[in-house]
C-alpha cells in the first residue's frame, strides 16, 4: 500500500476542484503535510476545550468561530489563539472570504501554521475539500494485471507473466467489451469500501501482445473500446492447468480475496489449450450480475439435489 500525503503548498496551488485558496499568514508552514481526508471545525477548541481536537486534520473556521473571537477582549482572544496554535496543526482555512482578527493571524504566523482563505460558504467548501482530499489521500496500490469492463462488471485479471492476460483482454475487446488498464493497474480505495482501478498515464490505452508488440486499443477499435477508470467487482486469477490439483466444479462456496482491506469475489481459472477464456470470463461476469440479483445457480442446484434426496428417503420409509 502506498502512503500518500499532501503539502499545504500543493493544496494552495490546486485549481481543478475550484477551492480558490489564498494565503493570509503562516508561510513558514507551507511544507506541513496533510494525511487525513477528514476536516474539523475547531469551535470548542477556541473556547479552550481541546480534548477532541485533531491537529492532523484541516481546521475550517467559519463565521461562527470568527464571530466568537471578535467579541473577546484582545488579550483573551490572544490567549485562546495561543492555546490552539500550541498544537501541531497543519493548516487553518477561513471561509466566506472573512478576515480573522489580527491577533489570530499574528499567533498563527509566529507558530508557522498556514492560514488560508476561500470565498466559498463553509458548507460548500467542506464538500469541495472533502472530495479533493478523498481523491488525493485515500489508500492506493499497484497490481500486475489487466482490468476490463465486461457488461458493466469490473474484472481484474491476475496471474503470472505470460499466462495470457492481455490476450484474454484483447479477445474481450473484440467481443465489444472495454479495456481499462493493461500490465499495471493503479488501484485507489474509495470510501466506504470500493476499489477504483485505472491505467498509469504513460501506458493508457496501450496493450502488449507478445509477437505483435505494443498496440493502441483506442486507435484500433475506437473510443467505445476503452474506459478511463472502473470500480473493481471481480478478481479472476489465471493459472496453468495442473492435473494434480482439484478445481472447483460446482461453485457453491464463494472464494474471496482482499485488496486494500476490501474483500472481492475471487475465481481461479485454469488455463490450457482449447479453453475459450474470453467466453469463460464473459460468463463469469454474467454470473456475477445474476448473483447480484439474488440468484445463485450452484446453490440452487444443491438445494434441488438435497430436496430430491429427501423425497427418495421419505419414499423408502413409506415402503
């Protein structure tokens, strides 16, 4: 798992999410790092109750907090500001374009805690900054594999190098499905428990086919054959056929695997000449959708079989 942090300088320079931040004080702390996607409004902390203060979170000051400071005596406001700035706070952000009391700015500047300003309302800014931080700070990892969108199901193909993952993905693209990433899949965890996979920018839309080399799926098959990112729903591991290994032939017990703390259905697909893996993967996606609607073919078969056995046993007792 890759640990990601964000500096206040990077936060200040962000333009894509429309945060519109400006520096008011504390330039000496622009190197502070943010590691939590959550924010906090330190209203109670300004009154002196700091038991539940989280210094690692961005501290958002709105009209309520600044009005409280403004109605205090200057010496009292200074004491409250000093008590708050004694904590290793990463950053203060003032909303609605308000100007904090000079004593607060002086104290934050002396403590090298950046104070940023945004013209947004508190509720609007909290929504924007939360989305931004979740995009930037949530856990990520890289996996060797191929990610394809099959009938709306995000299928992650894994297996050793040379097993045929890219060839399977190419067959699926020819069948009308969509490539997300080949060779290396960049995975980011989304709250509460979803994994989003995408390709690295340098190899986006590209696929390596042994014997052919590098091909561009977007150029060959058009924009309908690719997708920028996709939630991963199903993991299919391709494995060389081993005649000594017992493979699941019923599918009653659902196998699971864990990536970034998220459990996903995991199927082990043996590979050998003559098996149409593209068709098998497509059926696996269809079966996943069917299970999502509440129908489990293998368990339905098991229940019918057990019911038939009970009827036969009852018949024997009657005789």
